[in-house]
C-alpha cells in the first residue's frame, strides 16, 4: 500500500471519504484560521474529478447538504488545472525546480550591495513584524495582530530557518522556511518557504533571489514549496496573480492549488 492509499484508507475508516460519479473524495469541516469562515475542505479528490463539471456540481451539492453551517468549499486540485467559474483560486502551492540553482546568486554575493545571512535570535522581533505584515497583505481586512496563532506557530516551529537580506549589515528583508513539513495526502516530506518580504524596492529583486537560493541550499534533499494566497479583493487578487506568474517564470511550477466556491 502506498502512502496515498494509506491516507485514503484512514479517511475511509474515519467516515470522511465519499464518491461522486465514480470519483472518490475526502471532505471535512474546516474553519479558515484567518477569516474564521466556516468551510468544507476537500483535501483529496481523484485526479479526474476536477475535469468533470457534473461531478463538481454534485460534489458541491453533497457537501453543502452535509455541512449546513459551511459558507464555502475548498477543493485541492493537483497541478495547474484551472476550474470554471464560480470557482476561484484561493491558495496555490508551488514547487521549486532545483535545476536552476546553478544560476541563482549565492548568499553574500548576489550583487555589490545585498548580502544574506542566517537569522539569529536578535532578529526574531523583526522577523515577527515581517510575518505579521505578510499575513495582513495576504488577508486584507482581517484582524492579524502580533499575537495571531498563525504567526506564532511559524515563529515557534522547531524546523524554522530564517534568513536576513541586508545592505552593509542593515536588514532589508527576510526569508523564512519551515524545513520539516509533510504532505498529509502524499506523505512526502517537504520544506515550505512560508514568506519572503523585502522592504527595499531598489534591491528587492536581487534580495529575493538570494533569499530563495539560501532556502534551496538549507533544504537540500527534500521538496521546497512556496505558496501564494489569492485574496478576494480585486486589487490584491491581481497583485497575487502577478506574483504567481513571476514565480512561474523563475524556477517554480504549480504543485497543487486550493480552489474555492462560495454558496
């Protein structure tokens, strides 16, 4: 039995697996930790389901009847398969193509001005502040304060590695990676680049490249993923799409995405 089969067997025993038009899926109640919106998370579906419009419609009908308090459904879709309206992307996970490492700048030498170093405990306060800003940008209009559980969980993660981009020793941004994550569905170990934020607009591009390169080297031997949150608001949503397209042109590819449909 492979890891995905083991996951499906556990879901079946827990009563979370169902089938629609011959396609299996695993669904359960899930409340968004940033918006507090009650949702249904379809954490797994057979690869053919997203391409079957009738199955998609029936899936929504079923989970809506079963989870009457939910306001939306989130569906995990492998690869870059787009879904039709009224579905919209909510969270896209991207995978780094390590074959591009040879052309990436190395810490300390991405250019004449920018350097990258590992963060120290003295950097925790600024990393904390950058993470709060990143989550506020990803979830505009939501209450993301310094004590938000999502921020605290990243900072407290035992596998966290943060890197500081600097100019002449003055910090201008960070990259933070969680090195010991595991995909619940596939069982694959991976590292997640949870955030890169650079304050200095003039050096943002080279600092970002150097921070990605540092994360790649720090996580050698396992998949490196990042993610892009797609806000609901039009202008932030357009910005997220631009960020995603830039990443896809610079050594990343879509691993899977979560698509959302509200009632």
